[in-house]
C-alpha cells in the first residue's frame, strides 16, 4: 500500500511539473501569435503605421508605434509572470524569450526616430542642409537597425535552441 501511495505521489509531482512546462509553452506560443499579429496582422499596429506614413500623417504613425510598444510590453509582462522555478530549462527559456522580444521591441520602436527624420527630410519649408542632414541620419539609423536585426537573429537562434532542449526534457515534442 505504501509503495502505491509513493508511486502516486511521484506521478502527481511529475505531472504538476509537466503541467507547468506545458503552461509556459502555451504562453510562449500565444506570445508568438500576438507578435505576429502586431507585425503582420490585418489592422494591427504595424499596418496602421504604414497607412499613416503613406498618408503623410506622422502623428498617427507615432501613435501606432506607441500601440506597438504597449503590445510588446504586454507580451513581455505575460511571459515574465509565468512561474518557472521548478521547470527544467524553464528559467533559461523565459529569459531567452524576454530578451528576444525586448530586442524586437527596441528595433520596432526605433521607428520613432525614422519617422521624425523622414518628417524633417520631406518638409519643404526646411533648408536643404537640414533635409540632407536628416537623410544622412536616416542612413545611419538604417545601418544601426541592420546590426540590431543581426542581434535579433542570434537571440532567435538561442531561443529556438533552448526551446528545443526545454521541449525535450519536459516531453513537449
């Protein structure tokens, strides 16, 4: 009888851990879907930003970037609130996901600077020197963004590697 109770207790403990691991996995899958909708979803903040820029409404574009930042902050907060202490690779996965999404967010909100520079370079009331300087700064910003995208790729690879380990040890394949 004791052996059966002991086995049931061990089974219950391991099933709790896998439930927590499954919950973290679910939160991360939801985060991925949410970020996809932010970046490419119909009527998402990114689509709204692009429409505003096409229409020359820079204030509207900046508001869309604010919406994007708030959405990323919500995703990061949701991941951060998941309890991972007793999940194998849970803390590593959580940290990697937060780092990845925070870096993506930083690249996306850097568009504020791009919009301000675009506004300066397109404003015909500005002197030619001001417009040229704004365009040169836009080029510098594009180079910086390119470097940030390389960092995103590295963080995405790290996240994928840890996710694979996490799935394997927690039997979530």
